[in-house]
């Protein structure tokens, strides 16, 4: 909320839910809150769009939230204490989609943090968070809300952060809720966690009325302050800070993964994949369809250095290069007997089809 501060304080005695299993408020032991001045933040969202929801979804036609503009969510988070600060209020179910100068890249630990503007640890307004690697297809972080739903959290009611997981807004202003792209790898194979280009924040309508309620990934109704029937209604987006960014070359990628062995031939993960190949594929292996005579593999086409290639052999002794990409160039076939197709944007899928009677039986990916 960005107004009515004295009124909010007057309602601070409404009580809150019992302690849950998740991280506690900022500054408490075990909290994973990211401070706005954390030196780990490498960049802030600098562009985006907003689609605002109504101030009271249960009372149509109610006006859309109107406080702030999307530009107020650009740059560093500036919410602090009870000071006046610039945010964009999203209204019930409204959303903001934000972009960065450099795409976000999956690194060990959290990759970005979303900042709201709450002035205290338990007056919280929540939002779902989604990410995309193409700006078209968005994937939602799995979230949990254990706040009881036996009674509606009122307009100025309180929440307990330890009941909340992967919902933006669980921390007071000046502290962001962290999100780790590693959680999304197995859930959404089509998402390129090595190059996230968009982050979307979607207000969680706090109503427990089934006609308006939103749910977490477990199916629980998300109970948060409702109704917020004023211009500042819904989630108030202050900023999104990225703790990672797309590496420009192989050494930067190694550093982002906290790896000190610089050889592209090292099998760092112990899975039989050299880290040079991992750099170009995002860790995914090739697949072979013998019946269709096809070899398929992923290629992170935005890698602008080194050489990535697909090789084949009839006897595991002599290996021929079928196709390769060098220094960020296109994937080019080196054997005119095979057909080559490349599809997708960013993370591309490469399919090689062998001619009838081909002697090749073994295939491998290589990098240097």
C-alpha cells in the first residue's frame, strides 16, 4: 500500500496466522530476503508493461488501480520505511511484465528478487511470479500459501511470512523475495533457464471466495488483504533486481557457475558431459532415432565464442564432423549427405537426418 499509513497502523492489531515452515521476515535468522542495496544485484529491470486489474474484482464494474506508472518500477528499489516511494499498483489480478538489459542466467542460488513496498513485516500483498525465455510462453514458479482460509484476511489484515513460499511480496519494502531458476528446469523443459528474457508479476487476488480466489501450486486458496478498494489496490511493484546475467563468453559462464577448472573437456558434473559441451547445450544430451535416421540436440545459439559440433563414427575410431557452429555463427552442415534443420529462438533444436544406408552408428557432441 502507498497511502493511508496512519489508518494501516490503527489496524495492526488484527492478528496474524501461526508460524509456518518457510523463511521468516527480513533481518531474522534464516530469512532469505534480498536487501535492495545487496552488492549481489547486478542489474535492475529497465523496461516493461503493465496490465492493471480492478480495485475490487468482487464489485464490477470497479475502476482499475491507477497509482503510479510502469516506469516507477524501473531501476533500483527505492521503498524504505514509511517514506513515499514510486511503485506501480497492479489491482486485483493485474500484472507487470519486465525486461533487463541482459537476460537472466541460472546460477547457483537465487537469480532475481521482486520488491514490493510494504512498510512492515506482516502487512503483505502477494503476487505470482512467471518467467519466459521468448516473451511469449510464460511459466509460473511453484508457490505455497499456508495462511488459513477459515476467515478472510481483511483490508488491513496481517500475514505471517513463514507461511509463504515463492510468492512475491512476502517481505517488507527494501527487501526482495528471491527466486531460483533451478527450480524450473525439471518442471518446464521448454523454458531456457540459461536465458530468461522476461519476468512477469501477477497480483494474487486475496479473496477466499471461490468465484474470485487464486491458488498456489498445491491448490490452496491464497488469502491476503482483501478488499483493497482504492487507487493503490493490489500488489505494488517497486522493482525487480537480477542477481545474474547472461555470460558473454565461456570464462564468464565458468565464473557464474563457481567453477575454477577452465578446461572445456572437464566433466564437472560427473555425468559424462564435458563442460564445454554443457556450455552450448545447457546440459541436455543428444538423442538418436534409429528408425527415422535422426539425431537431435539442443544448441544455445546465443553463445558467441568457441566451436560447437556434432560428430559421427561407424567404428568409434574415426570421427567425422557432420555440422558445426563457430564463434556464434550459424549451424552449418559439413557433410553434404545429411540434411539439417534448425528451429526455435535462443535455445534451438537441431535435427540431422542421415541418408539411407549410412554407415554412421555412433554420435557425440564436441566443443572447443
